[in-house]
C-alpha cells in the first residue's frame, strides 16, 4: 500500500537527518495519512478514502462534493 493521499497526491519526501555534529544521514518524511469514510449526499453512498489531514481540513471547509468535482475537473484540490 503506497503512502499517497487520494485527493492531494501528497507522498513521501526524502531529506537528511542532521545531528548536532552536522553529520547527515538520509531519512523519509511520511505524509500524515488517515483512512476516512465520507458520505456523498448527492448519490447517497459512503466512500472510504486515504487522505492527508490537510485534505480533511479542506473537505470540512468546502465539502466532499466540491472537492471531488475539483479533482475531476483540474486534477487537484
């Protein structure tokens, strides 16, 4: 299962862990993904999405219908 948000497309980033002595080792920055169920009022059905917490905030602000419409039209939130 990949670590990618279904709505925003956020995925794993790579960078360096920097110690106090300034040694650098590679590390991963994982997105904060949650599995969440949303009710679509237009169709009357539930969908389960794996979304980032920032996408959940956007869905709470705009609504799931508007977010899905913008995904289908432009490909991004």
